[in-house]
């Protein structure tokens, strides 16, 4: 296909808080317009977190219309779209593809007692047995909610099916389910058997940049785009965030800070975390080739929002000023960022967040500083594990909304002892989805070529003095808490 003028591709980022669309030039991948529509998360019980798939669908048309209006473009200018959505949500559907239950999203932990660890799980999948993943959530839906589904989807594949009728997802997303064999690139028969599933109950697997299908009539009605507009298979946000910032080959550690923080590095070779008896990072297929070795994250921006509400702080700038007014180490206050379970240095779904070391002399500034430091300490846990695996960790690429905080970025650089490259854009997830759409229609030969269109990092923050004593205190405390994090809520 030859592109002239303002032919566009759309990238759709279905996140925890909103559905965002960017309209990009198909060749240069420059963003011409964007728009976001918020949606809600419900927490009916402690440890539960769910969203309504109907709300995602309802957000498509207004978000697309807003992005096209900002671009001064028409629906007919769109060549293709792709979706990069939050990982690890589970949506059961009937034979017609309609959702049968609210989506159990990434930080939902209700399946903790339905999490199996079959033999060779880690060797086959590179994944840690955890209730955040798809397989345990399916088991909970079947055994507790008594849902009888024709198929189970992740958010990306769910929306693709609603737009095209195709049930398909890419290897990167498949590798987050606890059911996918990394080496063989197939659903693992032994794991399907352990969870009582068949391959027919899951989407088929195809490359992210392949065409899932054209928009059918119902998909056109949901999006406001013409019937026949092409839809790519797409991927998940953990992979799209670094890809949209131009990370297509090993080099920098990616720290994507949104509601959650995801920390990972690329590897050309299959690498599994066998540093100790208990893995900290998982290995996934990467849409641009190779593997993404990552910790899939803890509440980070979500923890800052929680702390801001707790302290009565109005906005991010005020929170930054408050944290900056306290000394490094927060005068002994330590925050353990486990508001939705612990993910570092060990995975403990029952763990809870902690503010430790409080005294009458401490005030809001110490708490604010401790929260930012505790989140940085968790990042250091992961980066040091990646380094121990032989991956390149000499620099860090900071992505997402959290990268806008100069105070937090400096704290992170100090704690990790590595220069932090701040991405030029905060919407890299949606931009990566646009890259996928552009490759799907032939505007770029592959994702590595498309990723080369990303602008370079805006700034580089160099590390100062590291609060090593505070980090050592955090490590002692988190180790002790992990030993008692065994009781359910």
C-alpha cells in the first residue's frame, strides 16, 4: 500500500483508568491527535478489582472521534487500528462473544486459592504461579462464580473479537497467561490439562502485527469507522510502553510508571530467573522479537494517589514539593509498596503495604518522601535481579505519567545508581499500538523499523548520593513482612 497525505493509523491504549486513542501518520508515526475517555474500577471486596467490558466498548467511539477531531481528520482517513491493553484481566464470553461477567483486572487477587503450580510451570512458561494471571482467574470463575464460558479473553483479544469476530492474541499476551509454552510458542497441553481447559477455550495465537480482520458492521458501529477498516492483532501494555518509546533491542531497562510500575529489560535469548530458589522476574515474548524479562508490577502511581488522598494533597506538583522537603531516607520512615500484594523481592499475594518507623516527630513530608523512596526501592530490587541475570542495566528508560515528576525521577536515579532517560512522550503505549497498525498495513516492514520513528529521550537525570542505609532498612523490613504474609484477607 502506498501512503499519501494524511492517511492515519489509530493506536488504542486500554489502561486501568481510561481508554486513550492516538491518531498517527502511518509513515512518520507522528501523533496528529489524541483523546481519552475514563472508565471506573470497582472493588466490591478487599483484594477484588473489576471493570465492565461494556464500558470499554462505550469508550471506543468517543475516544476515536475525539482523536480524529484533534487531527482534523475523517474516519475514512484511517487505514488500520491496533489495541494495546492492560495485561492479566480475564473476560469470559459466550458463543456470540458477549461478556458473561465483569473483567477481573490485573490487580484482582480473588483467585489466590485457585492458583495451581503444575510441574515445570516456570520452565515452560517463564511465569510465577500467581492469582494475577489468567489461568487462576479462569479457575475461580468456573469453580466459584459458576461461569460457563465458550471462551476466555484478555482485554486486547476481547476488544478485537468485538470489532472483527476473530478470537486471536499475540505471543506476548499469551505468555502472560500461565498456559503458554515459550519455546514451542503454543498452548502447553500439560498446563491446559492441569487447569481443566482446552485450546479451543482460548484465542488462537498470531503475531501482533498480523491482521486479525476487518471491522464488521457491529465493530464499525462501536468505533464510528467504516466497515472494512483493518484491525491488527495487537498486544499488551507492558510490551507496548517500551516499544512506543523506541525500545526494540537490548540496551536500557524500561520502567513504565502508570497506575502500576513495570520494570523489565529486553533479551535476544531466552532467559529464566534461576538466580535463587524463588524467581522475582518473569520472561515473556516481545512483539518486536526476542524476550521481555520483567516484573509485571505493583501499584506505583496508584500508591502515590493513595498517599496524596491520605495526606490531603491536592495534586502531583504539591506532592512532589512535599516529598522534596524531607531528607533522603525520610528520617527513618519506610514504605513497603504492597497495596495490592507484594511483588518484590518475593511475590506474596497476601502481603499488605506498610508505613514503618513513624514517630511523633514525623509529618506529611516524611510520609510523602517515604512513599516515593519505597517505590524506588522496589525498582532497585528488580533491576539488581536483571543485572544478576546478565542483562544490560547500565541505564533506565522512564516511561508513563510518573516520568513527569522530576523529584521522583531524581530519587529513582539516586536509589538505582543509574542514569535515567526520560521518554519524550507519556503516551507510548498508544503510540506502540499505532506502530503495530502501521506494520499490519505495510507502512513499515517490521516493528523495529517502526520503533525507530520514536523521538529520543527528552532528558537524562544523573544519579546523586544513594540512600543505601534506607534501602538496607527496607530490605530487612520487607524480608520480615514476607514471612508473615500468609493469611487471607
